[in-house]
C-alpha cells in the first residue's frame, strides 16, 4: 500500500467529526454519489456521508435489546491459520441470542450456554447474511434507520440490506459476487478488507465448490496462501483497507474480497446495488447452478451438504434448475424489449468468431470475450476526479501478505461483508457474482502452467471437471450461445 494511505482515512474522519450534527454538510449530493458509484471502477471509501443515520448507533448491545431474545444463527470457525480456506461447509453452527453471543465474547460463557462447546480463545463467531426482512420481520419501522437514498437510490433502506455481527477473527472466504456492486456501512469495530480486481481472476483459482448462488469462491486462503500449490497468486494485485465506524466502502462489480474482523465485536450493514449487467449474469448463474447440482448430486445423492453451501436452502432438483434457467433467459429477453442493436458474437466450432446483429438490452454487451473484460464497465467515465478527503481510494498493497507479518489476527491499531427483485428464487437477488478475465491469454497461460508440472495422480474428479465447465469464461460463452439460439 502506498506510504501513508492507510492512516489517512481515520484522520480525515476525525477532522470532520467535530461540532454538532446540524453543522455537517454531506460532501456529495445523492445524485453525485450515485454518479460516482456507477462510474468508479475501483474500491473507495465514502467519508462523512452517514453521520445522521440512526443506524450509526446500532452496536451489538443496542441490537441485542431491539431483538430481545431472538435466536439467530452463528457460524463458528477456528482461529488457527491454515493454507486451506474455511468454507462455510466446514464450519459448525450455533443458535443463540445476541445477549448470549456478547456474554461468550467476553469470555464469561457458562458450560450450559449455546457456545459451551466453543472455547472463546480458539473460535470466532459470525452472524452473517442476516437479512433485515427476516431479522426485523415484526419491527419494520427500523428499516428507515438505514438511508441508502443518500447515495442516490431513492426508497432503498434497511429492507434491501443485510446485517453482519462478528467476533475477532470472523471472516468470509475470498470470493467475488456475480450480481451488482456493494455498499458496506461499518457501524461498530473495524474490518480489514483484502480486495483483488476482476482481471486477477485467473490468479485467484476460482471454484464453484462449495456452491452458493452468485458466489465464486477462491481456492486460496489469501491471508496464508499456499504458493507452491497456487503459484500464480503471486501475480495478484492485493488492495487493502481497514473499514472503521462511520465509513462506507464501495466494492465495484466483480471485485474479489476477503473480509476479516479485527476488533472484539464488529457490526456492518450492506446493500447490493442492482446493475444492468446482472440480467446476463443471471443466465450464466443458472447455467452454473444446473451443471453443479446435476453432477454433484449424481456423484453422491445422499450428501448434498458436502458441496452445497449452508446458505442454499432451496430445492436443487434438475427440474427446478431447468425452470431457473428458462426464467433467467426469459427475464433477459423481457429486459431487452427496449431494443438497442449491438453486436453479439457467435462462436463457431472452428474457434473463430462471427458477428451478428441482434436486439439486446441497453447497456448489456454480449460477446468479444477475447478482447476485453465486459464486466468492468469499459467505456464508462471514471470518477477519480472526485477523490479527496471524503472519497478515498483503496490503494494497492506492495508489502508481504498478512501471513508473513504475524497472521490474520494481528492488529497494530492503524490497520485498516452481502435481496430483492422480481425474477425467480434467489436468482433475482443483487447478491453475488462471477467474472471472466479480460483476455483469452489468461486461460491459455493457465492451461500451460497446469500441464508443465507432472500431477501427483491422474485421477480426474467431478470437481476438477466442474472447475473447467463452470469457469466464468465458459459460462459466458454458453450463455451467449443460448441467447443466440433463442433469438433465431
């Protein structure tokens, strides 16, 4: 990270924190904030934009009183560092109240409590993906405490938001989201964000196992990477920032991120913002869902939980997945009725491309998989001119990864996760996403690197096959072919 950039953000906030709230003037109008969000192609921190939000007081103690005894699900993970990511399929789960969580987190838990089997010194707890509409189903007035309208999205509030409450070390595995972009409001404690740009996708070794709709996971533990197994990760461009209370992080479409709590208690609120590009992404996601579920269910019909993320509670039958795919394609064409003629590329069997004119949705460009990264907003005006004390870019880190500095729980005081719509099932949610790299050369390089070393065994597993079949580049091509066939 550039020298001094990490410490700049807290100082900026301190400078703007004095005086009465009435004296504050927000640095960006809603219209200007939305313009920045829709054009900015790198992560950035919004400062001094939420000082009047009632939700700024939503610390864990306050929420425990509001929810007065409601039991919620906590994901339990080990604090020990491994080179293998702690996917949700490998974690345990506890049903507990926030009061019980806070008691355990103070290391005062009794042997009879729900956390009795989890030594606080060895485990972390995370209440993640808690959707307001479920959590506060009988307290809908609280939705108004979150005002995403200040960022240019009228009417968006807590109803389109998700709550995250964690202890020290709680984290999400490195992943990218297939849908939308992300706004994250830090309420209590600090979280360290490790972010990687879309073009680094080949270096993050993407996988769809475990399967979670719209989540493309990395096989790498980015805070303690196994560089012998994943050597290309050394080429990844790590960006890092610590998000502090009162700040809002903007995560652009298709940026990889790993998020870890570095304080005893952290509370965050986020909202995924829908984008035009999501209509095509939902077709790609439906293809991925069908392939993963078909092959993994056939491999072991009695053990879907070994590969299906715990967040996936819906029916995974082939018939249902066929309905998802048809609905996704139909929704894509429904959106395209406004008809702007753009070029779509048909992929020939000889590997060449031929161009075909075809009415598709405004702003959705299909094709040209080899010449550019369609998911990074090529051609959009940049918002970098707005950088300053109230909009701080997340800088690239040039130092060694945290694992070489003492591990993921190191904190020196200066250091710096993610539903609504009108389509079908979870595929309508502006939640998670997938990405393809901006050059076919990246795939060629991966093939070469994978064939230059002698494998320890010749056995090809179902997961090996799926890593190829549902590679984001492949699903993009398949989605194009489906859309072309449907349009004929």
